[in-house]
């Protein structure tokens, strides 16, 4: 079955780089049309799409954070990574990864909470 | 960016009631509209993709439709487990964007 699971540092200091990992199974990111995305949600707020990487290795970013984001995948196509540079308190959120086969996110991870605090 | 305006933000309702949530896009999205349910523990469940297609395992009490620029999620008869947050999302063009959410709560 399809599963995705996010992992991250839990807490980090302002100005540091946040590194997140999405480990998945039950599907191949090399399948034509497949996309894995990162989405985040500050407590009590709506969802914000951050970035995506597709089966062909093409990358897509939210322009509002593009200069700070880097999405990548491993060569075995079982993990997707997200780095956010120069974090501040506004980056405190739950971060989700999700799969998009061709329309809509059909599987989501449980989310990982990240707190930025000095 | 395409703005997704979702209404209402809060929807008190009773068990067995029929409810509808609306999402309006700031520009055309050609049916590329999806719906999600989020429970208080943060778990997100996909409900509908491409306006009206039910995701696997979603009960038929859920349906999606479009009327002009308005996209709707309808629950025909509310069950206890349906009380949750609901979000719409467009994936017609980048950046993909979400609505502000609707809290469906027990009246």
C-alpha cells in the first residue's frame, strides 16, 4: 500500500536551514505523471503549497518562498527532500508531503511539526 | 497566483443534514479543483479530485460539482465522523493554492 512519512528536526533556531525528508513506499516516483509535493500548515491556519518534484525530475516552487526552497529526490526514487534556508518564526508549521498522480493529492503523510525558536 | 475563496468559514449543522461548501477561483481553473478533509489530529483525507471524482474509499454521501466559477462540495447526510475541516485546492496552475477552509461543526 502507498505510504508517505515526513521526518525533520522538530526544532531549530532562526536563520538556520531546515531539512525535511519524505520517505515513501508503494509507488514509484519514476512513473509518468507522478509528483510528490510539500505542503505546510501553521497552527490554526490553512494549507500552503511549497514545492513539487515530478517523475522527470522537474521542480516547481511557490514564488513566495522560491529563493529559500530546494526540492530534490534520491536516486532510488524512494525519498524526496526539502530544504528551507534562513528560517524564521513564520516557518513554524506542520509540514506534509503528498503524492499527486495526475490530479489531486491522493495520499498524504501524517505531517511533521517544526518549531523555529531561539 | 489563483486565489481560492472558500465559504462559509464556519458551518454549524446537525446529524443527517445536507450541507454544501463553496469554493470560488479568482480565475478559470477548468475543473482542476480538489477537496480534502482534515481531522483535529492533523490527518488529511482526500475526498474529491477534478471537481467531481470520488477518491477511493470515500462514501457516496460526498459529491462535487461546478456551476460557472463556483465549485461545490456537498455532503448529503451528515454522519458524526464528517464534522471536521474541509479545504479546496486548485492544481490548474502553479503555485497550487488552497482555500481558507470550512469548519463543519455540530450544531
